[in-house]
């Protein structure tokens, strides 16, 4: 934990200073909103992270037993952004008898055991009083997320991406929205580009976050993780968790890039980095290309009993059948209860109208380069006939 704390200070300090440098000012000029983010928002964010680190220290004193927790047979939902990972994750998270996953409030406000217990006690008291605090927090959350809800529904109790637990260590790729010219931020989306020592620290920290979650959660459930940015982390995660399994969601590359660029517009406005759009075009293109060029070798190494691909087009047409087929390929049980939960999630997605709609932007040098570089890889990975079973399957 000490190494993760020092890494956090180094990365966050570097990103903040780079924002004031020549390249930082060119990509994101220091206009009033940008200055508010850097001089007020960032210090407030760091204060919250320091509170987390204090709680982590208390965990080492009061709850050292978490270190003995084994993360057995976790299931990772990842792939490329805007490919259906959120839908798949939240559909599976509804099966609380088989899976346990992070909720938004846990990932953002209570990654430490001490925080989880304290907030849990406060929530119990709030319920006895008629839940006034919960209603206030929900309203605050709706106002804070604004029009982003149609892109990625955010609720304090919603199943959420556990990469948010990497925020205290400086390991969460979402930082790119605030610091678009910092190479170490982009390395989080192309993990092999990060220094090997830093990779080890972040992987150890992430493992500790999973152990803490399982330590305080109900026993006997599989850890369910989701993060599209983990697409480049797959080789390291596969090595760290040899019994782990991976649901990899893919989407036609240029459509994925177009949708991702559209989805971040609100974030760029929030952080005052709208002038850096071209940086994101090239950065996201490289991220997508990296994931696609890594996947074939990884699929051949892991086999279809550890890595199953979900094509977004098939997921839209037949969500329940597509998810069920992928789970069965991973030798995961698909009982009637889970089948009903998946079907219900598909119905709500279709009727709820929450799909992000955007004007397709599929022309330009970056899109042409991406199509030429990985178009055939996408077709190969999403073609059921191209799957190669592993020589030695689990018993």
C-alpha cells in the first residue's frame, strides 16, 4: 500500500503540473472553467483521495484479515468501449446468488473496509429515519450527472465499474478526460506502455481492492468485474488470476470509436478540455488498435473456456441468447433465475430508451487507419467459426 500511495502522489502531481506546461496549455487552454478544475476541483479531489488513504491505513490496523481472502474464479467483463459492457455487467449483477460486484457508492466513496462499515451504519440509521439522506444524495447525483445519464446510467446503488477503485492510486483511465496530454494517463489504456514497476503496483493495489470487497461481502459468490478500459489489461489479469474468466465485448471498430468520442463530450466540457478533441481521437484510436492486436494471441493462449467474445450486433438482436451462449462457453451455470434476470434486463434496455444515440463520425484519417489496421481482426474475433478451443479444458 505504501508503494501505491507514493505512486499516486507521483502520478497526480505530474498530471497537474503538465496541465500548466506548454503542451498542456495548448491542448486545454487555461480559461476560467479549466482554472476552476485545476485550482479548486483537483485539490478537492485529492482531499477525498487522502481520506481514502487514511481509511486504507485503518484497514491495515483493524481488518488485516482481508489479506487472506482468495479471489477465486473472478469473471471480468471487458473489451472495447461502447460495446455493451455496461449492459452485460448489470444483467449479470442481478444474479446476486452467484455474483458480487461493486456498487457506485462503494467504488467512489467506500473502497476501504472502514469506509464501507461506517457508511453502512449511517445508511441503516437513515433508513430508520425515513431515508432523508438517501433522497438528498439521489437528487444530488441526478443533478451532478445531468444529461450523461442517457449514455451511462449512474446511481449510487447501481452496479458500477470497479476500475473506479483505482482512483486513489492514480490507476483509473477516466483521468484522461482531465489530463489529456499526460502520457502516463494514456498508458492506463495501453497498459504495456506503463513502467513495469508501476504496473505491478497498480495490479497489487487492484487485487487488494477486490480482497476488501470480498472480505466484507456475502461469502460464496464470484467476483464480477467490469471495465472496458481493462481491454489492455487482459494479459496481466489472466496471469494474475489463472482461474479467472473473461467476457470480451466487441463492436465494429470505427463505430466504437465514433460512439466513444460522442460519449465524452459532456466530460470534456466539464473538465475544460474540449480543445483537446484531436488528442482523444488519436488516443482512443491507439487504444482500440492495441486491444484488437492483443486479443487473437490471448484467445489462443486462454482458449474458449476462459475467454468468450460477445459481438455487440448480436447482443442487440438477441441479448438473452447471446449472453447465455457466452456464459455456457465459460462453463458458468445458467440457471432459470439467471436466465430470467438476463431476459428482464434485455426487455428493460429495449423499452427504456437509454441507448446512447449519436451522429456517426466514421470518416477521416484516424477512422480509415483504424479500419485498415484492425477491421479484419474484428471479423476474425467475432466469427464463431474462428474460435479455437483450448487443448486442455477444465474438469
